[in-house]
C-alpha cells in the first residue's frame, strides 16, 4: 500500500470517529489512567470507597460491583 493510500484510508477512519476518539474497555481505560498517574487513581478509588452505597462490601467485592460483576 502506498503512503498516499494509507493516509487516505486513515483519514476515512477518522471521519467515522468524531475527534479521532476510540472506545476502550473499562479495564484498559483504568490501566491507561494508572500509567498516567497511579497515585491519583488510587486516591480517587479510596475516596470512592469512603462514600459507599453498600457499606458492608470489602475491597474485592467493591471492585466487583464497580466493574459490574457480582458475586
């Protein structure tokens, strides 16, 4: 594939994705956030745990509820 054909193909893909934004799985998103600033992610998670909707959940069950898988 020539460079021009590759650029044209890439340009068409961008047109289908507004602002060049792509979807990510939640786990991938969190990992990417951790790569940017793990300390901030941990702080935010601790703050979220400080305001529980279900106060009797331990950390593992809280994370399960947060990602939508319930035990």
